[in-house]
C-alpha cells in the first residue's frame, strides 16, 4: 500500500525550483484538466500532464520526474495554448525533462538516443541528415524498424539523400558542442 | 523587400517540393530572398529538449550569419526552424542567458542597450506573406483558381506557438492559411485539429505515435469532407503524406488517398507557375485525380460562361 | 487652541509594530497639544467615552485620533466630539494602520512615521474652523434603471411605500433575463409564472411611470435633486393607441429578423412583440429591417392596424424627470463566447448557449418547448453541457466565478431528462458551486435521481463530423481528471454555460451616474461587506447583477434592500449638505467665470455684489470636488476644510528640513 505522508514528502524547494527554471507560477493551476483534454499524447502517457502539474504543486519530486510521459511529450504546446490560467505548461514539461536528466531519471532511452543521434549528425556535418539520424538510431537501439516501411516510397521520390550536406563552418558548430560537453562535465 | 532566407535541413531532403515552391512563390510575390551563407541546423526539437543554451548557440550562429545579408529579418519556411530561431532570440534578450550562450560560441553575440543580444528577428515565410504581402495581393495574382475544392488547413503545432513569442495568428484557431486558400478559390472546411500535433518529434523512435496522431488527423479531415489537406510544415507533411499508408494501417483504416499539399504548391498552381516550381511529382499520395477535377470544373465553368455569352449575344442580335 | 491626541492600539493591529505610547509622548510636544494618550480600542464605547471626558476635563477645542483609515471611523469620531459639544469638523484623523502598521515591520521606523502623521493632523487641526450644514428639499421620487427582476422588486417596494418611481428599460418590455428563463432552480417552478404577476404590478401601480424602449441620456444634480433626461427611442408605433393585438406581427412580410428575445435561435418579423406576457404589450418596429423605413415600400402593418397606431415618421423623444435617488439595476450580458474558437466560436449550429437552450425549453419559445437541435430539428440523444465557459478563465480576462451557472446547468440537465428521458446528459465541470439553500441537494438530485453524468474536467475541442447516416455529430474531447484520462463524447448538441459580465453600456451609464465600475463592467459598491447596496455617489444605489454575479433570490433581496435605502433617505423632511464645499473670497474674485465653466455640478453662479459681478457657490449643489479651486487664477475660491493654508500646513509639517 502506498500512502503519501504529505508533511514528509512535500518538497516545496522542488516546486520553487521548477517555477524558477520554467518561469511559470505553478500555484495558478487549479487542476481543470484542459491541458490533459487537449494533449495529443494523453493516450500513451502513464501520468497525465495535469497530474504531473499536480505533483509539482504538491512538491512530489519523484512523481513529477519519474514517468514516461515526460519523454513522450511532443512539445506541441497545445497544453499552453489551452490553459485558462496562462501557464506555459509545455515549458514546465521541458524543465522537468531537463531536471530528470540531471537526476539521471531518464525513463525513455530510445527518445534520448534519437535526440543524441540527431544532434550527432549536426555536430559532424553542421546540418541534420535524415538517413544518418535513422541509421544512427537504429544501430544504437535496434529499434525504429517502423521507418523501413516508408523507405521505399521515400527513396522512390528521392526524398532521402544518401550524401549528407556538409557546411564549411562545421568545425565552428562542432566547437559549440564541445564547449557544451565540457560545461556539462564541469557542473 | 529583402529577406535573409533560412531553408532548413529538410528543404535539402524530404521537402524539396516545399523548398522549390516557396522560392517560386516568393519570387512571384516580389520577395527578395538571400540565402544565409553556410547556415547550420537549428537543433530542432532534440536541441531544445537537451539544452536551451545549446539550442540557443546553434540558432545564434545562424542569426549572426544572417546579419551579413543586409536584410531586415530572417524568414524560414519550416515552422520548427523559425520557431527555434525566434525563441532563441527571445531568450537571449535576457543578459544571463545571453552570457551562457556566448560561452558556447567562438565570439560573443553583439549586445543591445538592455544587455540582451542584438540579433535579427525571424518569421515564418507564411507570416511574411500574410503580413507583408497580404492576401489581397495573392488574390489579384490568381490566374488558375482552385474551383472550390474542399480542403482543410493543417498548421501543426508550432506556427503560432508559444503564443507569447510567436505573436502570429490565433494559437487555438489560426486562419492565415484559410484566408490564403480562400483567396486561391478553394473552400475551407471547419477543422478542430488544425493545430493538433502530428507526432513528428516521435517519428524515428516510435512510428506508432505519429501513426496514431496522423491517422486521427487524416480520418477527421476525411470525415469533415475534405478533398485535400494543406499544410505549411515539412515535418507535418512527412507524417501526413509520406506516412499516410502507415498511418492508415496503424489506425486500422482503409487507405485515405487524401492528397497533402504544401500551401506554396497550391499558390504556385493558382498563379499558373511552371510545373518545376511545384514539384507535385514529389508527393507520395497521388494528387492527379484532384488536379483533374479542378481542370474539369474549370473547363465546365469556362464552357458555361461561353454558352451564356453566346446566348446573350444571340438574344441581342 | 487646546488639542487632545488619542493614539489607538487597534488591538495588536497597530500596537504590534508601532509604539503607540511613544507616539502619544512625542505628540505632547506638538504645538497646542495639551493632552495625549494611547488607548486599546479608541472606537469602542469606553474609548469614545474617554474622548468625551477628556474634552470636558481639559477644555479641548479639537481632537486628533491616530488609528485606522478615515473611510470607516471618521463619522464615528465626528459624532463623538459632537457629543462633547465640539463642532464635528474640529476633528482630524491620522491613519497609522493602513499607512503604517500594516505595511511596515520596523517598529522604530513605524513609530517615527506614526508620530509624523500625527504632527500633520495637528497642524491641519490648528487651522480648522467649525462648519455648519445647510438643509435642502428632497424630490421624493426614485429612478430605477433596468426592468429586470432586481429593478422590478426595487420599484414595487418603493412604490408600495408611497414613493413615486420612474422606471427606464432599454428593451421594449420589462422582465430582463428572468423573463427568458423557462424554469428556475432549485424548485424547477415556472419562471414566467412567478415573474409575470410582478411585471403586471409594475404596469398597474399608479406610483410607477414606465419608460420602455428608452435609455438614460444624461443625469445632472445631486442626492435629493437629480434631473434625468430620458431618451424614448422611436418605436414607430403610437403606444397610446396600440392594443397589443398582434395582427401586424403576423402580417409583416419581413420574416427574416433575428429574434433577440429568443437569443437569435429563431426569426421574427420587423414589427414585433417579444413574448405573450410582455409589459408593456406593445408592438415595436425594428428600423434595421422594416421595408417601409428602409426602402419606403410596404406599409402592410399600417394597413392592417385597426387603431391607426403605426407612425413611420416617429423620432426619438427626450423627456425630463426629477428624482431624489437613483437605483441602477442594469443586469448583465453574456461574455463574448464567440472568441472561444476551440468550441467553434459560434459557427457550429448545434453548439448553443444556456440562454438559447432555455428559450428552446420554454413553452412560449420558438420550438414551443420541444428540444431539438438547430441543424436538423431532430431530438438530440446525447447532450453535453460545458461549464465555466468564459468564467474562471484568466486567458479570457475573466478570472471570476459567474456564480449561478452550476445551478442552472444542473437544472437544465434535469429538465433535459424530464423532456427527453432517453437522452443522456453529460456535464463537464471544474467544481460544483452550490452554496445556497437547497442548492447542493439539487445538484445531487441531478446526479442521483436523474442520472446526469458529471465529468470533472474541461473540454479542449469540439470537432464536427458527418456520421454514416449523413447527420452531423460533434466529438467533444475533454478530460476526466478523476479518472486521469482523456475522454470523448459523440454529442448531438452542446450547451455552453457562458459566464456573465456587466451589461453592454454599463460603463457608459456609470460615467453618467458618476459611480465606479470594474474591468468587467460591474458597478462598485461603497463597501464590499458593509455597504453592498450603496455607491460612493450619494443617492445612487445598486440592485442585482450589475453589482456582481448573483442569482434570482439574491437579486430580489438586493432590489428590496435598495428600495429600503431610498425609503430611509426620503424619510427625513429635508436633507443636510456636507459643508465641505467651495467658498468664494469676494475680495479676490475678479468674475472671470472660469469656475462656472469647469464646475461639473453647475453649482456656481454669477451674482451682483455692490454693483460688481462675483462668483457665488450654491452650497447645497456643490459636491466639494475642488475643480474650481484648481482653476481659479486668483486663488479666490477655496474648499472649506481643505483650504490651501490647511494643505500647505500639512506639507510643511512633513517637510520640516
């Protein structure tokens, strides 16, 4: 049985931190559920976006950060557009993702791997390169075969070039990534 | 007017038809596009999901390159790119954030009087067309109207969001594409999923999600009576067009056979621009039956007008 | 002059952060102060008695109380000093609570600031002079603006007590929003059955003069003596002849006029009587649609009218009425729900407002009480009710609760089940707010007895689609936050519980009444708790939703309360003015006339004084606003109790260094 002892579990510093990093006032949320009502991913979430907002309000850090929903969020901002209290809910979700990553609580490796595969192509060529991203992702996760289904059409229409476009300033871009990585290591 | 043009990575790959038609339409509307030299990827969703600073730095390099063009602002056909560049500039008005981003760059960005970054503003090509050229100007240029074909407009999630940064159109019910399509002679149907997400961000990790979401959008468009979907986003287009059969399979539907156009392709069509400026051959769902329908209706209308004129002349004589 | 200073603790409100004893000690050294002390509650009976005794014992000429805001207790202490034989204007108040103790924590700084404010009050008081009120006559008639249920109640109560009532109603009939309702909660009794007799009483009461289809053009004067100009808008029908037979409304060929009484869900003729129980039951021509008035061709109504009442050349008429008090009862309008694009913004035919639904359910409504959806006139099988549409919504700039939507939605859901037992009703809600007598029981009945499905969550979007049978369906997508899931209902019809705001034109009228109103068009009462019926303009009172959202019982109660306030005002044979008014120094006045031009109350006139022209203030008309003082190039006109000398003394007391 799991009963939350609020006087012990409530971490209001966590709430404050989310508010600070996202720039949003979580107390303004009155739990009407309109964000959940409009969320295109609601059907696959393990915790609805309004429930995540509630967890932050209550200062329940694990509930807010340890869920798959954060990684299934499509960043479409429908929640923000619909919120009657003008809360940028999508910004809160993004903040929570970053906090979860800092805590080492990434709940969805494939998503994370896709992001890395995507940014890798940018790092090496200066631009993103669809074939490269796909290959990188599939090689690392052995997933993503669903994309093979569309490959024939894409190839037929010549929509997936085999040769990446490489920019002159790619080293300059690579240095951005390098400095970012160093900064991450330091903190 | 002169614009610094940022094509975005997909313009070189999956959305060459968008790139071609955007350039052709802008040219026809006397918009002077100067491509930003040696632009890099904006980082897209992975960029800002991992780090706002990293995303900001990738955008900042582009905006610094853009300032060399001598244009007033940057425009991009891709809503994801224009949104990223716009948000980066917006965030960098904060001097602390600017400093974080500057520390990732070879050289710091120039500062404005308030200590924020002095960078060019970015708009979507759609916004530039609607606000700087105007729907009336488009209407005047039409030589081959779309003959009342029934369409739904699909904006995707990024064109007018987040509203406080985008400052364009209504974030819940945008109408800019509707107005353009009406000006081209199409009938625009009410569509509640105009800004519903197609799931593009999940395209590679899990095709089921974009499959479900795109399937629902196509299903709803079809139920509303649409003969075509019109979009302004290369990622949406990929999900709705290239993945259309997959979406039908995932949502257990029969093939939708619903053509999905970039709005620029339809402007080019209605302007009577040459075929190579539309690249309709690049579309996965065959648009030919619908194009034939337009041609038939046009022929019938022309014939009717002709008959009417003859009748009138006959009566007069 | 001998001045006494009393520094109040206000329990711990002041004492907690101000050393009141020290303030009293400091005050002893101020000029003319002969007595100073601190006290626990100065406003209490012993506290006041203490002041009276001190005045007598020390022979005080004036008193300073350092305590709270004068808004509340200045009248209290003025009466206190009066009891001890002083003139009420030989009193000053220093606000050391709102201006000191409540806004700062530093006790030492607070104590210093409090002492400074006391110094200021003492310096002002040293220059005060006794002032005496003048008496003036009262016109014992009241203007009631708005003929909804609140205005009707106020008018009937006032008329019953013998007061003459002038009622002005914008529409061509009285009855307001209540007349549009089919039933009322929590008893589900017929709205017009309880309202119509009161409307008839208004028409028949000899003390009430009704101007329907009219608006207040301008108001001048002041409490006891207002002059009101009323614009009687042209009806193009001579109401003194019209019998309300209704033949014209049947014969008029222009059938395509939106019926505003039916909230636009049906059409009426260009000449119309809104509903069978209308008061007055007279026809009115809508000039925007009348063919005769637009193109000069038609004239059918004139031909069929047996009494010759049609007057196409009628023009607006301005009438003047004198009254002593005014009750504003202008009600409300719906928030502009068409801006909510995710609900179709008024483009989906079967997404309607609760008020439209109410007309549909009414036996005298356009569908004769049958519920069928506008698009295909079929009986709906699934009806979704959405609450808080334009209420509690910061993104629409409407953060407040509209108060009665929870109740009428429950009522409409119950009535839906009464009309169509096989139809399912779904209610999307955030909270059920039902704090009235028998109210919560009523919403429970909707769920327990009638099986209305309540879903806790908001709706995100409504998508119309074509069903297999060719009919239109509406997918309503919302959240059930209790389940933690997204839910959808395939609805035939959607009813929006649209929130309320001050009625259109409320702000404009407020300017004429010289009262305040908030962002939402609601009029400001004088005190939220203790003066909910009064405004800050003497003689102007409020009744009903124009003051804030409220249901019928509360509107009726406030209507009666406003009438009672007017009765109290009129119970005195004469009214006394506030002597804090402008006075002209004849020696300085050069009769330039500038003050006469700027006075908003027409209180200054030109008189001859020993062969010279001079300005003269009519004391009972002047409201002491001070515009003349600021305008006078000679400094010849001064507001008593706020003269330049008094104000400068206050400034000097503060800025000593």
